């Protein structure tokens, strides 16, 4: 799988990008991708979105070592595998909250997490909050009316009950061209006069169009083209991970 990413501060933001992204291989077949969006009305939200990504990296490295050195390699359903990762993430966030004495307003980040098995050509996506998921050309927008759910709301809950109650979950049965993005991808607006009269759909251009494929900077180059040729820019922070087979 080819993996392309972009992480950009929004035109209306000044000091920090409150989004973050992370991806890695757990083993030769399994890939994990995640995008986080810190709450603008929260406190230092860039911190919790970044720390969530760092904790996921720690968890995935631990799992990778565990299965590498294990003599047994049981087949775990992807949904159960994702549950193991998230349960560990909740545990780590609770420890972090206590160690740093973080307040609830400092723990507000959304999370879109994708776990893919390339050998089985399937995957699972869980969306906590809002954002956009594109599955082989089919766009799914999760919009919670500007009142998104955040991980920080649920750290004191029973994890099993929380996980089993999640409805924003998608099971993928074919991995051709899959993207996850924070809701900043839907905030493109005109910031300058375009160079020509052509019209472009920024979301489709970023998540479906394959111009520039093969260049690891594909998404960053597309954003520059959208801004300088078509006069559009995203006003909110933006994090995108796109996987193409």
C-alpha cells in the first residue's frame, strides 16, 4: 500500500495546529492510521491530539514486539485487535491525566482510527467525533453539528461498555483507495482570486484524484495547487491519511 499524508494549520489559526496524524505498520500485513482533531474551545488542544498520536505509536510498537517474539500467532479479528489498541490507549491516557494533572478541557480530541489488514484486503474504521472517511470513492461525512464527541469525555467510563456502544464504525472489505481526514477538509473557502475560471472540488481532488501518485508529497502539492491556482484554502486545521493499493 502507498501511504500519503498531510498535516496543515488552518488559515484562521495562528499559533498552533490542533490536528495530528499517525500511521505505522504493526506487522508485515497490518497498518494502523489515525487522525486527531483537538477541540478549538478546549485548553492547549494541540497537546492532547499530539500525545494521543504518540501513545498510539508506543502501543503499536509494543504490540509489534509482542507478536514478533511470541511463539504463537493467533488470528485475532480486526475489530478485536482494534479494541485491544483502544483499551490500551484509554489506560495510557488515564495515566497521563493523573501524572500531568490534566483537566477535562485539556483532554478533548476527536479520533478517526483505521486498522487495515492488507493480506486479507479488509479493515475497520472507528470515528470518535467528526471527520471524513473515503472508501474507494464513497465519501462518508460524520458531522455532529459542531458539538463533536471527544475521547476525554469517556475516560472514566467502563471501557467495554463504551466500545460496544460505538456506532460510527465501518468495516472495509476491499482496500483500493481509502482515506481518513479531520473535518478541516470541509472548510475550504476562497481566499484569493483564482488564476483561471476552472472550478475544483477540493475534497474530491485530495481524496479521489490520483494526479501526482508516486510522489510522497502528493497531498501537500495538491494543497498548494488548490491555494495558488484555484484561490482556495482550508480555514480549519487539516490532517489527512490516504492509502492507495
